């Protein structure tokens, strides 16, 4: 799944003072990012580095290791020395990937979860020329025309694909998911009238929304989007407890000493709670969460079980 718009990533990167990255430090921590360079994941690490560097004299160095649906970079961290010097920045695929492929690691046992860092709200959007003005209207049309209405998104076997299947099950409708290699081509298909709707992170469609080219019907997040206060959540649209954000978390290799995990969690949570970071992230609808320790351990287990069930019940398969 595409995890951010290039424009948002560039702006986030630009928000980081160069001097804070280049300054000589007493310790370096390698953060493995299992996604291609240039996305929000890289920008997030650099923004966090700016705060952690100043507060603790530690430099975070991003190492991009994309490939195999994030498995290459994730496996590298699972095999790294458990000394706190190598960390993994992961996203939703961390918990559902093992349900789709045979992997050499288990997200529940091969790592020490540190923190749920930030979240991005996915949205369901239609073209501004669409006759559907609410999620209820879209779903009612899907009931009247089973399998005829299409939803574009990055896929297959991505969090967006899973989200559509969750909505289909909750609403008892038959929508057809149309996979694309990224959010930009999915949005282009929507604007071109080739699909009924699209599902993407809000930051990836915000420019089209501002230009009046699309209409957002709902967000899959548990909370409304701050800059779209009139757009309901899917849960508010009648599907209780529906909640699926795009999120980023941090983990260390299994058997990393508890004191190192706790100290690292304190560093990152402190950075996320700094008053000047939130507005830099919120401009692109990326919100700090800072769930650490047992809260994050429990979240990982809950997501692993819940998304695994959806994948099995919906017979979702990788390419």
C-alpha cells in the first residue's frame, strides 16, 4: 500500500532543519524503513530525529530496505543484535503480512514492540460529479446493483483491500475492489470515471479535494478528520466500532533488554508529545499517538488476530 503522497513527504522533509541532522552526535541508532525512500516514513524519522537529537544526543539514521511487501527490511531487524542500535519502523503490513505469506518472523514473538507512533486516516472518496453524497447512498446503490460498484485502492492484499472487505462485511454489500499499484493511479482512475469510488489516505487526496475534484464521504478512522469536521466516520455512519487507520509503529529485535526498550519508548514518546511536532504532522493529517509499552503490545496482538480473521474470511490473497 502507498503510505503517503510525495508532496506531503517533501513538505515534511523540508520542515526538518538540516543542521539538526548533520550535527555530530555521541550515538547513532539505525532505523530500518521497509519502504522505498522519499515517503512519509522517512520524513517521520527525520522529524523525530530532530527532537531526540537535541534532547538526548542521539542520531537516528534511516536505512530504506524495501521489497517483498516489507518482509526484507522487517526480517533484517528480526535478525539484528538485540542491543537497541537497530530499530524497525513498521506499518499495518507488519501484522497482516504473516497471514498472506510464509515469513521467517512472527510480529508477536520476533520483536519487542516499542511504540505506536502516528496514524493517518483513510478516506472513501468519490468524484465531485458522482451522484453519491453520503456513504449510505453509496452502500444503498451497491445493494441495488451487487458487484457493479467499484472501489479503487492500492492492492491487492493491502490494508486498503482489507478495509474494503471489512466494510463489505459490516454493511452486507457486494462492492468490487479494483487494485492499483499505488494511490495516485487509483485516484486518477476515480477522476477519469473508471471506478465508482476510491479509498486512500487523506493526505493523498487532499489536493484534489481542495480543487473541488473529489468529495470525501467518510473516514475509516475512529475520529473525524480535524480539517474535515463535517465528514463522518464509518462508525458514525452506522457501523459500530469500525476503526482502521494507516499507522506507523516502532519495534526492536526480540530479547532487547527491557530497560533499553523502556528508554527508547521514552525518547520517542517525548518527541511525539513536543508541542511543535503535532502541527507539522497535522498539516498532512498525520497525527501523533504515542502508545507505548503494554498498550502497544496489546494493539499488535489485537490487530494480528482481527486482520487475520478478515483475510481468511474474505479469502484475500497476495499477487
